[in-house]
C-alpha cells in the first residue's frame, strides 16, 4: 500500500494544476501516507474537516464549511477525467493495482469519510479503447450547469500599488476615492489626447526626422496603448457592463483572477468592488475563470476552464450566479482577459 500511495504522490507532483481537487487529493494522499503503518484501515479514513485542515484551508475551523469545500471540489470527477493518465503512471511504475478516492457515508450522526481504495488495473489494450468514465447515467450524470462561487470584497487582495484607488476592496463611487478614480481617468484620457497631438505635431516638423524623434514617438505610443488597455477602456466597459475582468494592475500577483464590479448597496449607492466569481468545472473539476468570449458579443463574460479553456466553456449570469455549458464557443486570444 505504501508503494501505491508514493506512486500517487509522484503523479500529483508531476501534474500540478490550479484545480481545488488537486489540493484535496494531495492532502488525502499525504494523510494516508502518515497513517500507512496503522493496522486499522479506519485510521486511513478522513472526514471533511481532517482534509480541509491537511490542505491548509481556513474552512477547517468549521465542519459544515469544510464539508461544503470538500464536496464542491469534485474530487471523483477530477480523478475520473484523468483516469487513463493515472493508470498509465501506475503501469509504468510496475504496479498491477491503482488507487482512487472513495467516500463512505455511515449514516446517522456519523460523518462521511474519504479514503484511498485499490482496484486492479485493466489490461493496457482494453484501457486504451475503453469509453471515458465521465458518462451520463442514473448514478453520475454529466452536469451541463454550474453554480459560481462568490468571493466578496475584502477577501481578494489588491496589488500594493493599486490600494490607494481600490482601498479595502470596495468603496462608494461618490466619495473622495471615487473622485480620485475620476481624476485618474481624466489624467489618462488627457495623456491619450496629448499623445495623439504629439503624433500630429510630427507632421509639422520643418527639419529631417531624427532617431530621437522616432524613439520618442515609439515610447509615447507604447505608453498610450498601455494606458488605454489597462485603465481607460476597462473603465468605459465597466460603466456599460457593470462587471469586467480585473487585469494584473489591480490584483496581487499571488491572487487568482478577479473582477471589478459595480453594484448598488442597501442605501441605493453605487459601489465599485474587487470580487471573484469562480466555479468548479463539472467535466474535469478544473477551475472556471471568467474571460471574454469571441463572436457576436465579444464583451460577454464566460466561465472558461483553466485546464481546457477552449472546450469546457460555460455561460455566466452575474445575478443568478449560474451558467450552462456552451458548445463550440471560441475564446478571444487577443489578451483582453486576465490570464493568471
């Protein structure tokens, strides 16, 4: 059993991704390895709170929160989507059995527990021709809908250089910070106008154009494009669409992608806030990130799987926080979305 758990750990170490199920499976494997010498199999069974604590999650302080986090990660879906790769890894290591996570619900007041169980590896030829595990059926139907999780303002860390503008993650637009935003927007627009006028001014030169002139023109154009893409255009779209992806300018480098959102509070005041909408992909248990789509409505936000961004695409409704599978939905690769 120890060799099997070590083999699973090796696969996890070589196939790191940002899916929450990867962190959960890693925690389950490491906790199992700690109890591997125990003669009782019950010692290798862990409830949701044990797994959340092993994964270093803040939900570990509460069992119900831990249970919601564990269930929402889609651990079985994650393993099923990667079954062939995991089995090939075990075969290459010389094993005839493989490991997979399993769940047991004792019922009553007893908590459900998760553990690693062994099963015989299918024949290599049979496994290569086998139908994928993720199939619709009465027990485990393939879901075509997702429910987005909402991370409220204050829990998404802004970059240190953007905190003077965003503050703690939320502020009333009609406030001193809102005036600061307006001033920054006007300054940015003024810089774009000045850059355009400087380009026009080059046409009135009565001397040969020098290398310094061309260098200045290139630098001014590059800065103007950066200001337009990272601040002016997103702010215009934010006023129209009420939500936009937050670019790298706003979010701390170690944070996942986030969004800037305009909402009304209980006092009917308009607020701008830094939030995050994410979901677990029901196909492969990857993380769905909001990106811009391509097509008739290029400013439409869609949930795009971080593991299969062009294949696992879901719609996004900010009000209901729900979405449905979109087939053959190409994404914009022009860099208009956050690609963290």
